[in-house]
C-alpha cells in the first residue's frame, strides 16, 4: 500500500547541518575571522552594506561569512536583521560637500579646487593576476601626503554659478520612507533615489549601460565622483542642538548631461545623481545614469520606451532580495497547481482528439 | 500632563494588543457581533473598549480627531503618551473618536478615493448603550441578518451607498464593541 | 517556548499595528487589495512572507496553528513556517483542521468545511488578478477603480474561442460581492466554491507585492464564467489510493519507472483522518 511522503522536518535539519559543514570547508585550513573579511574583502562588505541598507561593516562581514560569500544571501541576512531594529530618530541630511575625500575625480574639468585625487582605485591597475598574493605577502606602505583640511567644493557648483546647469528645487519636506510605506506609483525622485540606492548593482549597471548604447541615451559625463567619510549628525530636541553620531563612508556621483532643451526647459546641462553607502563606485555611477534617464518626463524629453526610462519597470524589479525570493520560489512544491494544469491539458487534448476522430 | 495619562495602557502590550485585535477583527468581519475589548484603562469619557481600540490601532502614523465630547486634556494626553498619534482636523483623520452627536455630520471625514478606497477614516463611537437590537444589518460577514442599537439609520444608508468608498465604524460601550463597515446594509 | 530575543510573533508592535489596520480595511472592502508596508522577513519573498506577516499580526498565545503547503502539513516550507511561529510566538500547533484556530495555507483550502472562530491565511505570490493581462500597476489600479474588467472577460472569451474551454485551472479569478475581481491565490479551481459563504475569516497576504486583502465570513465570491460556459470545479477522475475518497482534490504520484501512476489526497489531514476511521 502507498504511504504518504513524510520527513520534511528531518530533511530540513539534516540540510542545515550539512550546510554548516560546507560553510566551514576543510577544517585543516584556518577559519576566517569576521575582522579578516571586514578588512580584506572590504568592497564585498561595502556592497552588502549598500544593498542591505545598513551601515555596519562588522555585521556585513559576518553576513558574508555566514552566506559563504554569496553576497545576495548576505544582503538578505542584513535586510532581515535591519527590519527588526528600533528607530530612535532620523539624522540630519548628510553634507557631502564637507566630505573628507579619499578619492575625487572629475571628467569635465582638468583641474578644480580640491584637485583630482585618484585614491585607492583599480582604474589603472593592469589586470594581471598577482601571484605574490598566493603567498602571504607584506604590502609596501603607500606614500603619505598632507591631508586637505578645507572642504572640497562640488564641481557642479561651478556650472551653477554660470547658470549652465539645471537647478534642483530645494525642499525640506520629509520624503516617503520606502522601508516603512508601500511603494506608490508614480513615485517622486526622492523615492526613486531611495530605491536605486539599495538596488541590485548588476541590474543598475546593465540599465545604465543600455542608456549609453542608445536605449534612453542622455550622454552623461562624470561631473564628479567622490568617495570619503561624512559626519552623521542628529538633532536632539531635548538638548536643543545636534550631536555627532559618527562617520560613514559614502560614494557620490553627479553626472553632467547634455541637454538641448525641450518644450519646458531651456538648453542647459542637467544632472543625474547617485549616492551609495561605502566605496561602491560602479553602483554610484550606474545609479546616476539611471536616475537621469528616469527624469525624462520632468525635463520634457521624449519617452522612447527604453527600459531605463520606465519608472515602474525599474523600481519594481531593481531589488535583488525581492527578485531572488520570487525567482527561487518556483522550486517550492507546486504539485497542486501543476495537477490542475495536467487535468486541463488532458481535457483540452481529449477534446481535440475527439474532434479529429469525428472528422475522420 | 498629569500622572494619570501615564497609566492605563496595556499591561503586556504584545499579548494584550493581540487579544484586542482579534476581538476588533471579529467585530469588523462579523458586523453587528458584540465583542469584549478589555485591558485598557483610559480616562473619562473614553470607554474601556474605545481605549483598547486606540492602543491597538493608533500610533504616530495615524492622525486622530477627537470630537468635542472627547476633546479634553486627559484624553489628549493619554493618547499622546500611549500612542504618539497626532491630533488633526476631521478631514485628515484616520481615526475619529467621540460620541455620535460630536462626530456628526460624518460627511466631513475622508472616504477614500476610487484608486485607494482604504484611505478612509475609521470612526470609534462611544455609545450610552450597545445591544443586539434595533437596526437590521445585512451584508458580507453576516449569515442572515444581525441587529444593533445604532444611533440612527440614514447616515449608514448614505455611507453604504458610497461603496467601495466610505467610512467604517466601531461602536463602543464599556468593554464591549461592535462594528459596521461600509459594506453593511442598514435598515 | 518563545524566543526571548524577538517580540511576540517576531514583528515589532508598530509593524503589527500597520498590518492590523490593513487587515481591517481589507475586511471592510472585500476583495480590494490594501497596500501595506511589507517588512523584510527572515525567509525569502515568494515563500510566504505575506502570509507570515498576516499570521503574525493575528496570533495570540491562545491560538492553535496549522500550516499547510499543497494541502500537506509535512511539506518542507510548511514545516519551516510552523517552526518559525513555535519559536517566535510559542503557539500550540496542530495538523487537525477542525482543531486549528489559525490556518496558514499555500495553494489549498482544506477539504473539511471551516467554522466560525477559524481564520484561514493564504500566501499570495501575485495578488493582482489582472497582472498577466496588464503588467502595469498604475493601469490595473485604474481598472479596479473604474470596475473596468473588460480585459479579463476578453481573455476568458478568447480561451473559449480557441480551446472550447476556459484555460485557467488555478488562481481562477472571482468577483467579490459584485464589485472587485480578486485572485484567490494559486488554489486549484476545484477549491473556488469553498471561498464563498465560508464561515471562517479568509485573509490574503502578498509580502513582496505589499498587498493584503480579505473575505469576511459569508461573503459572495463568484468564479467568473459565461452563461453558456459555466464555471466547473475539476479534479482528477479517480479515488485516493490511501483513503479511497473520490470527492477530495488529488495529487498524482508516479510510482514506477514505467510511468505508472496513482492518486492520493492532497489534504493529508483529511486523508489520514479518513484512513484511521477505516478497518
């Protein structure tokens, strides 16, 4: 006699035990510490912080360790943790003009106050495998320069001064909070930027690339890319002043886009904006291109139907935690719906066969 | 704010709120059914049941309007301390609380929009009595018909005619409550 | 015993209040999808996060919870969700449908009629019944607002023109109280008649899509059809190989390398209780 399949609980427990063993790998190889991941896989940590929307390098490193290096899984761990945290308040808007820049480059001006600072970039490395790293090698100390103490002005402010770039309307309104209110479409720019800031890097990269190739082309120059530490301040109403909570590292990108004018706007430069937690340069540049492409309606440009111009398409599909969950859920049992499809197909085929036989 | 406003909340908030919500949900799902809503000790003139609904459903995200009958310092302070809900004008309120006279005319409250009919006010009406007699109620949630001692009939007929827009009502008296959503036909 | 590191039923109180408000509006507007600020849960989107949030907002410590996936209590995801609530809410659990006060389900309605005092929570992947006809939320929201369901009727009519039958076998849309067209989640259309006039409260949670909707007890829910092509709840022709039921919804099981097959009840509690009653 047939007996119903059982054992789901035991199967899950066993799977988790095996997973833990695989995570550790060969025990003859020393275990990696969270501090090692934080220090030596810093760009992975930055991506997890950015897309996890939580600035905590230690937790991000822990998540990477627990996720066996699967960054989307690590981002998921951070998101699920983040959502349980109580909220004590909101910081003041960050002042990126006062950023202590580790890196600051502009593609639009050869030089400007603050200068061009390459910083710790892969840009001009020859992509040759460094076999010295196979062994435990000491790194040479990098030469040190004098720290710049004055603020580094934004490049776009020089265009502002001449009235050559579109002014962004200032607002003190509190933007909608994507994580506390359901997504509402059409979205405003503040909501779009929130969504893009935690969006999947790969998705944004491809969308941004598609605009460069003509699917919603906006011809972007990197007006400025800066990476560095910014102070986070919070107003304490009981004290009557703001206190420093600490520093976060951010990547900010402002693109300057060619714009020949439209029915509503004069010829001027326009901009796209990207701001991402951590050193996450590819993501910040991508974000600024996608932001600019999404602004077609506000600037009176034509909608050519490009994916990057489609707010609903971009915002509803940019989150890798939503995407991966729904994608992977199709491996869950679907016996019941599949059975109803089986019955339907059999019935429709029987009808066709009966019709053919009747015709013969 | 006197010390009275600091008391009268739920003793074990997660569990008390869970029980209160289940009662509130039963009431809304089965219009006319009288449920017990306890655990709150709000200042007069708020009933225990109205207090429990406020503790269960209101927070800084839910603007509240108090009808004149309930717009007293003790109630304002109690709501502020326990929920942080902002007090607003009737048209902006997600929850409006008071006696029937003070809440009328109810046409001043938000009834939602065709795209978002859920963006409508919920009224919490403190009643002198609440009994399963009087107006006849039919509609979703009611197998055959229910009866409830409503303050009047016409306002609820008018409200049901707005469906899918409209207001949803809780009626409270002591530690008892019943609900009449916009789907309920009242005669 | 519940895990003291988390609030009762995992979610913080403010999140529960937000979900509870959405549930109440859902009950007040049957079949209308209420937007809610779905939280990231410690399980993936698409695996029941909407149902889990709704269940978490409903549970009290006095509840007895049943979780089923494909009608079965022992499928891995049902096991996982049941464990989650045992751990975070400390609730009692059961597999017996009549003993459960809250039932979370994926893809089935239990065979045994539900009763007053029970709550059935559905996990919903795509809450929008019009989504596969019109991908844009901005458009489908307008259609619901205007009660413009022409597109759905055109789709069903085209099915008939092409196949001689409506080619939807699960997630078969219903019209609720003559107003909103609603997706009943991917239950087989066999289960559709149980949606209407049900004594229990039915709640639907879609986490990723951020929607909650509801059917109060004794609500009308009519499966869409045409006078000359009436709706037909269908199942495999056959009887369960374990309990012999020929009225319950059946799963097909392949039993040998030659493709031999047999049918067993999808509702494992129903099947087991029938099998026990037999000699």
